[in-house]
């Protein structure tokens, strides 16, 4: 049974930075894609950034240039470095993992990020 556990959320002022971490317990078949989604109040869940086992990353236009996603394949951990945070970045951030060759999809419980002065 795979579980994803996020950490690193919190309250930050506009222009500040946060680093989110997500650690997977259990084995996720490789190759796989891991990443971050977010959901703001009253809005649908949206992709923030994803990264493949090989290190190829994709970002939402809204965070390009401000966020960097990285991963440690040995530890099955994915990170999201967020800089120049805006109030629009306020949301619950969810970690996601999906092996390429199975229908399995894993979600974390979410971590709250609040950007406010």
C-alpha cells in the first residue's frame, strides 16, 4: 500500500518562499510521474508541476519561473520549491504519483499553503 505524506505548507507573506516535500511509503512502480496539484476554495484541482522518473518536468503557466520541482528516486520523494509567492497561490497542495504502466493513482492528504500579509 502506497501512502504519500506531504509537509512544508504554512503561512507566508506575498513575495516569500516555501518548500513542499512529499515522501512515498511503499513501492511505486517505475517509471512513474510524481508531482503537485492544488485546489483553492471554490475552484477545481489543478496541476502545478510534475516530474518523471527521468527528471523531465512540466509546470503550469501560472508558476513557471517561480517554482522548481525535483525528486529523489532512491527515497521516492518529490519536492516543490516555491518563490515569489502570490495570494493567488493560496490553496491546498496535493502530492500525486502515478506509475506509467498501471492504472494506480496515489494522492496525499494535502497541505495548506496560505499567502497573506
